[in-house]
């Protein structure tokens, strides 16, 4: 079952996010196994927010434990909160430009 994860980091910013992403997903055309979609941007009340869709909880946990957390610790990144739940529906278009 696919899962939806919303991460929020009050002490995160674009520079820190970019630094982490360069290390954990250096080639966006070759995402980690199980990652369906990833979106990152400033939070409405400050900080940084990331939303991910993963094929399964196990694939997310493997990426988190083997890649994300070790890199976050290496760069001394501040903590972030994560809200994880089952994905009920998705609509994806190609109209988003970054």
C-alpha cells in the first residue's frame, strides 16, 4: 500500500534542503527504489516542508534508515517532524514547473 508522508522542519531552509538532496538523491532521474513522488518547498509558517509518496512503508523505512538519517547526521541537520499515512488518492499532472 502506498504511503503519503509530510515532513516539516521549523529550522530548515532551502539551502539546507538542497545540501541534503544533493547527497541523498544526487540524480533525480534515478530516484530511490519505491519513491513515487517528492515535493519540497517553504512551509506556510516558515521552515521547510517536504511531501513524499512511497510505494510502501518498508521502502520508505529502508531509505530513511540507510540513506536519509545518516546524511542528515553528517551535515548536522536539525530535526523534522513527519506525518505518515496511507495514500487514498492521487492526481498528477505535468503542469508544475520549477
